[in-house]
């Protein structure tokens, strides 16, 4: 199994309710969404996430039956002084292993036809607020692991 990485998302803002489009699949022009797209149990993170009070909550769209209302605390107890630009693999809850998100895919709202992904909402903690490691543009970044795609 080859694991691919999604595009990363990040911000220099710790406001609640930030919405991002995460590209998970790039097809040909006007290509349909994949019939199966599974993301893995791990989310990679980096940035100003170096204490238990520095984390980013991730919420998937409410209409996603497989992952509805699942919150992921990206740093949780996995912060282990990650104040640098190295990607760290963070675990998500045990009851969330590999999830097929094909029913939740939306086409890129920026109009890049053939690009499919998820709209997610993030809530960084108030303490993620003042630092971005050398080599980074944002205070925090996350990305997903794509484990299976079928067209």
C-alpha cells in the first residue's frame, strides 16, 4: 500500500471556525470524483504545537455519514515539543481507523476542475498564536494520509 500525502493547510490565525478545502485527489479536467477514497488513521502536523495547550481541532462536514461530527485534536497528548518545521505523525482516536470519504468529496471551490477534496473546519487553541518555525509560513499546518483511491 502506497500512502500519499494531501496538500497541507495552515494558518497564522487562531480564530475558531476557519474553513479550508483540502485537496485529496487530482484528476483530469472534468473528471468525476473517485468512487472510493480512504484516508488513514494518522494526521501529520507541524508548527507551534509544542505544549498540551497548543492544538488544532478538526471537524468534518456534518453531512459526512462515515465521519460526521468526529473531532480530532491534532496535537492532543502528542505534542512532544514539536516547535519546528518537521512533520510529525499524530494519531486520531482509536475508533477512527481508515475511513472512506468518497461520499463527502466536493470539487475544488476555486474552480480547478478535476480536483476533489474535503471542506473541513479547524479550531486552533488560543495558545497557538505567536510563532512559526524557521522554514514555515504558518503557525501550524496539517495534512492527511491518503491510503486508497478507486475511480
